[in-house]
């Protein structure tokens, strides 16, 4: 299940300009909580959290992990995380890369005016995605057969051949 409801969060004290908080909850699937932010950050947050919700749906329907307790290093966090955290990171980044690729094609003045910043954000996400894929590939034995097949399907040619 993806995003069904968006709930606005109120930060106290207020967040500095350009910052955004967003989250979802396994206990209440379908709701994305997001702080008030500029449209681009709101759109990124909705894409990000909707990807988490979609992957949580996959996790409810199939066993993706052979060793769910395995802790791994991930490109975006220094602490060891369960392999599910790494898979969530890769899945979210896959969707964010697609979001920014599509956004760069939008023929609107505000998008074109900010194209350099949009391309920079797209490049950051693409770099993090490549690093995440490499880590996930290194720990592919922590995925179940169904999990591995699902990841290979999602990533296609981005999944290493060996």
C-alpha cells in the first residue's frame, strides 16, 4: 500500500528553512507524516515515504530476508542496520532517482530555473543508490530467494551480474 493520507507535522521549535521531517509508521500503514516545507522537499518526502510504504507492503506479502537479523553498514548511516534497512534505503533511492529524472524533463519555468540544483540532488541520490546496490549485492545471501529475485527485477541492469 502506498500513501493514502498525508498528515502535516508541526515542528516545535520550527525547522530552519530548507529542512523537512517526514515519516511513516508500520502500525498505521498508508499515512505519511510531513512537515511544512517548500514544494520540492514535500514532493521528495512524499516519494520517499511512499516507497517505504510500498516496500512494507511487499514485506507483508512475502519473505524477502533469509537472515533478517544480519546487521550491515549502509552508505547513508554509520551505524549497523538490519539488512531490511539497507533494502529500504536502496528502494527509496531507486524511487528518488526516478523522481528527479522525471522532474528534470518537466517544461516549467520554476523547474528550468532550478535545473542545476535539481540535477545536483539527482546526482547525489544516484551516487548513494549505486553505493547501496553494491552493499546489498555484497550481502545478497541475507536475502531469501524471493527477495533476491524481487531485487533483481526492481534493479534490472543496475544489479551486478556476478
